[in-house]
């Protein structure tokens, strides 16, 4: 087992930082502060492993995830709605989830684009009501489909390098599951447990070019890396307990950037809510942008 340590980055801490993604076209890191409703951009200095904040777009919270689009815009998940964000910060709704009127406070949570350019986005209840959430697929024309229901807190997801395996987290299960994924149809079939966690809960995750799965572990202040067979090989000590997600960033995709949160009792922890970085000796996969070319927008563009 290899143990590494991540180092804090310069941007100011947020309340619940999540959804880091490297935008290869702009050479910038994107991430959100869910509670603040912020979408941040920063430039990465590979020599110092530090981030320099560049800009922020603020929307009505919660803003749970952001991904680049093929058009150059951004796609953000906000409450129950998917928004297209133009370069000037204009937000245009393109689809909304029809949550049932049953008194359960639901919202969108983690999201990521599959190898074919479709967005997979999960939901959760703010009160952790068991089985009240789901995983959805947003197609390139804005059509929504339910891929999996009976979920409690839909969280991290990513694909194997060949796109045939979807790694997926429903956090309270304390495991990462691996599902057979059909790239052509955007559906998944048989699944099995891939990695289990005795301490903490798995949150966001990313897959590197060799098929290793890097998982942020909420509650224990660490990122764990598993080889493709599911064996834990690396532990990265981050510091603050609420480690929320991670992504490979930089021109060579060799810097692991890690987001954290400062929720509840963790608000007083040193470094809580900051971003952290380290070089773990792995190279990530370039993110696929959301294919928004078939969207019919309300402004006619």
C-alpha cells in the first residue's frame, strides 16, 4: 500500500465544493460550491501544484455539478433543472426533473458525461430518505430517461478507459459498484460490488488511463485508489474529513485535484472547503464534453 499526501491550493474555501472537471480546451479547472451556487474556474500551475482563481458564475443554489459542452458552453445541474451556461454567464434551462409532490426535499447531485456525450446525473434527498432518489440520463436533444431508481444518495460515477464499465456510487451502501455499460444505447446492465468501505462513505470518483479508480472518501479525509481488479493500492491523506471528489488535471492530466467541504462540524477543521492537489504517478482520461448540438433552446439559437 502506498500512502501519499495532498497539499492545499490557494483558492478560498467554499462550503461544499464538488464536481471538479478539467476543461482541456481552456486549460482550466472547473468546480462548484453547491451551497453557495458558484461555478469557479482556475488555472493550474504544474510547477507549484497550485491553482489561481480566474472567474466565478453564481446561480441560485444548490448548484451540484458542471461539465463543458461541445458548443463551448457549460452545462450545470441546479436544484431540479439542467441549465446551459453561455460565456457571458447567461443561464438557459433545457430540462427539469419532475420530482413527485411527496414532501421529500430532493435535488440533483453528482453528474458526468459518458463516452458518447450524454450526461448521467443522479439525485438525492436532503434528508437522506432511503430509496427516494434516482440516476438519470440527459441525451443530446435534452430528453431525460431514468436509468436506475431506488437510490438514496446518487454520487460518483465514471467509466473504464474503453467505456464498457460504469463505476457508480450510492453513498450509503458504502461501496462502489461496477456495471456493464452499453456505449451505443447509454444503458447499463449487470453489476457487482467493486470496492467496499468500512470507514467513511465513497463520494465522487475518477478513472485514470490504466483503469484505476480513484475515490474520494467522505468522513475520513482520504482518497483511495483501486486497481481494475478492485484491490486498494494507494491512500492519499488530504486533511479535512469531508473529501468530496477528485479529478486528474493539467496539460498532461497527471495532477490529482481534490475537493473538500466544510459542512456541519467539519466547518472548523483546518483546510475544510479548500481544494488540494498531488501527483500520484498516474495519468487521467480527457473528459468528454456534453453533446449539446441537438438542443432546442428557448432563445432560438
